C-alpha cells in the first residue's frame, strides 16, 4: 500500500431505502444504489464531482 493521502471518503446507507449517500473529500455528494458505482464515483475524483457540486449550488446551466 502506498503512503497516506489524508483524503476522507464517507459513504452512508439511507435508512428505509436501498440507497447509499457518499461525500467525497472535496465536499461533492453523490447518491447511488450500487456500491460499485459509488466507489467508481469516489475514486474517479475530480471527474463528475464539479458538475454535481455546481448543480447542488444552483450554478449549473
């Protein structure tokens, strides 16, 4: 295993659903039903993170 990066990834289960909610170290958030999709999104940083963050703030076109 390589050295530590200090990046923290959080994934939680949304009770009463089959959904996972993840928060990347950059603050972007994502919800998915498939754990593999969630980890692909997390580890794909920054791809797909900026667009979702802009949408969340209401700045996307």
